[in-house]
């Protein structure tokens, strides 16, 4: 595989992962991330095999610019998805906590008997 082909492969893998993240296909992102890692390994091997003094052809430089643009877009989209998921987790924890805490007290100010149906995992 050539450097240009490896760059195009990694760019395509990043764009696929970004597209899946943007559309909310979270079940398929793991496969796309694995494909991206495999493409990165190929790209890394091609980079290691290149002469560092070789600036590359115009096509290679254009492919690298395209790769950087795809990586930037991917980072932005994946960070946004992470933010949405973190917010969802926090809201879900708050909702479950509210359900587990009846907030009822007897006339003496003692907490009435209440058995929480859900035990929260702090790492969830």
C-alpha cells in the first residue's frame, strides 16, 4: 500500500465514524472505531517507512490536508456526542435518585420506612 492510499484509507475511516456519530448510530461506532484503528496502523507503518526528508507530492500533501480536516471534524462531532451522552447520564441519575428517594417523613420528623427499588452505581 502506498502512503497516498494509506492516507485515503484513514480519512475514509474517520469520515465513516463521524457520519455514524452524527446520525446517532451508536451501536455501530465500535466497529467504525476498530476500522479507524486498523487504518491508523497502516498509515503509521507507511509514515515510518518514508524518508523524513521527502516532503511528498502535491497529491500526498493534499491528502494530508484532507486527513487533518477529517480528523478535526471527527473530534468536534465525537466531543459533541460525548457531551450529549454525559448530560443524558446525569439526568438519568437524577431521575433515578428522585424515584429512589420518596422524601416522605412521619409526623415526628423521622423518615418513614422506605426501601429503594434501585441502587445507584456512582460509576454508571
